[in-house]
């Protein structure tokens, strides 16, 4: 099962359910090659710190992905790290009339696709199309 590290305490979540979802998402994402992510659930303050450090953007964001480089680490079974701001996910869920768990599933899938090399900023819609396709397969409400 995918490792979930919950570093926030304000929003109660079913971490086991998220881990099982990540496993299912990886099985349906051929590009992941059955390698699992490590998922960190954080608060806005921690996400702002990470976003500032790694993207030079002094604001929180919903999800960040950090891909493992096989040459640099001997962790072939690991896809990389996904960091999710749970308060930001909750705000987005409310905005989109979704359950927070559905929003977190979407963000996990989004992070997995980034770890597989997709980049919606540069790929002319390829990542968005793949994400929509997988949302249907994985039965994610959106």
C-alpha cells in the first residue's frame, strides 16, 4: 500500500482509504509501472513553505509532486512524493460541491500523473485528457 504521512491534524481523514485509492490509481496508470508514491498530507503553512522553496511562489497550492530519479536513488519500487495541502483541498471541495475525499482522490491522481512525467503547463492538453480518462475509470466524482 502507498504510504500516507498525515502531518496535519485539523481535518479528520480516512488515510487507509486514500492509500487504497493510490494503489488502485497506480494499477490503472501504466506509466507508473506499479511503483507507489509516498503521500504527505500537510497544512497550508507547510505547503506555502514548500511552494516558496521549490517553485519560488509565496502562496499555498493544492498539490506538489517530487519525482524520484532512479539514477539518484535505489528505490525502484517508489514513484516519488506527493504533498497535498488538506485545507486547500477542503476549500476546493467546497467550491466544487465535492466531498473532501473526492477532492483528495483527484489530487492524488493529479500528483501521480506528474510523477509519471506529465506536465499540464507544457504538454498541449495531454495530461488533462489522461486525467479525465482516469477519473472515469477510477470513478472519481468531479
